[in-house]
């Protein structure tokens, strides 16, 4: 029995180290000048690297290594989401004003409701529609990763949701500055900052678009974006009460009067706790930078692990509906966010 355990843990360790290697490669690729110019984060690169591995080298790797890979996509992911709170403080939130916060709330709730509603009209499965909507509404890949731990959907559905974030978020990053310079947006700099922060998908997209429009716009846009990131915690808590922990518990309710347990995402409380700590305690800037670098690496590991479970065939199976849904949500963000910024600021 001891020998069996040693073999099992050794295989899991090999799987873990494989993800470490692939994530390190993703981190290095993300640091290339032309990749940085596109504002593609290591997390986004990680899921692409993972998918390349899944469709090429995976067939040559022992199946026993999968336990270590799953550990990265579950446990490492949760720790990464908690540490993500070190990027946020309540002081930054208060700096942009109540109207900007209201716009964020409307955008997040509106996008989720519209997305789930359109998903039903398109007869999409609930998980894919929800994950796609979360990617558009809150903070892109990080939000999708956080929701994956609660929804517990198939890895390929997470990969599809992230793919929609990459497509439409990158498009916006170039479109917003272009339209702003051409005078197509009748918005003041602060309005444009709120509009960008409230509607762009990834934090990296906000930084890229903001810098292209001016440093003052970039700074306020990132703060508005971080307010949306904070909304990840309450959204995860709500999802925890909507989704059962697993299928077996759902089956148990058919034959038992025992109330099923709900999947409470305890890491969401950790995420909030870190934000509170970061708001009350000022850590040295180099310490925060180190924590954020480690956190990005952990989230990149989680994203790479999820990508390694995603094949081209699974994308074909999902069809074009997730991208249609993301496209419709994109239209809502473009026009809905614009009018919110125009009339509420």
C-alpha cells in the first residue's frame, strides 16, 4: 500500500512540475515585446500553451500525471484568486466616486442577466452561457477562473469562455483609443476612463487602452476596473448557493430528505479578507510587487492546467453559440456602457 501511495504522489508531482514548466514558458512568452504590446497577460498565453499541449504532447504523457494537473486547476487556482486581493484597496474605490461605482454595478449585473437570458434563447447549456457571461461582465480570465471553482464545469467550457474574452477584449483595446482619437466618443476624459474601466474585459486590456488615450485616463480606468474585480467575491457567493457541490449530491436529493449542501466558495471570503487587509495595512511596494508576481504565476498555472484539458474536438462540439453570445454581450457593453457613462457622470 505504501508503494502504491508513493507511486501515486510521484506521478502527481510529475504532473504538477509539468504545469510549472509550461507556465514558466507562458510567462516568458508573455514577456516578449510584441506580446506585451498586445497586452496579452501570462494567463491568456498560459491557456493557449496548455491547449497546444493538450492537442499534441498530451497523448505521450502518462495518464497518472493528471492528478497533479488537476491540483493546479483547483487548489492553486483558489490560492491565486485569494492573493488577487492584494491588487485592490477600498481607498482606490472611493477615489472615483459613487456614480462610477453605480455604473460598474449596472454593467456587471446587466451583463450577467442579459447573458443568461440570451443563453436560454439560444438553448445553450447553462454552464457555458454563465461562464461566457462572467468573462464579459467582471474581470475576464480571472473571473472565469474563479467561477470555474464554483460552477465545476468541464475544463473546455472554461477555455471557451476565456477565448471569447481574448477575442472581444483585444478588439476593444484597439477600438476604444481609435474611436476616442477620432472624436467618435462624445465623452470627457473622466467619462472615457469610467467607460473603459466598466466595459473592457481584462485588466491588461484596460491598461493598454488607457495608456493609448493618456496617463490620466489610464489611472482612473484601472481603478474603475478594480471595482468590477471586487464584485467577483459577491458573485461567487451567489453562485455558490445556485450550484450543488457535485452531481452525486443532486442525485441524493431524489432519494433522501436530507437537504443538499451548497458549494460555498470559501476562497471568496479570503479574497475579501485580503482586500480589507491591504486597505488597512501598507506593505512595502517591493513586497506587493513580489506577491502580485507570484499570484500571476499561480493563476497562469491554473489557466495552463485548464488549457491542458481542452481539445479542438471540444471546441467543435460547443459550436459557435458561445462566440455569438459573447458578441451580443460585446454590443451591450459598447453601447450600454457608453450611454451609462454619458448620462450618469
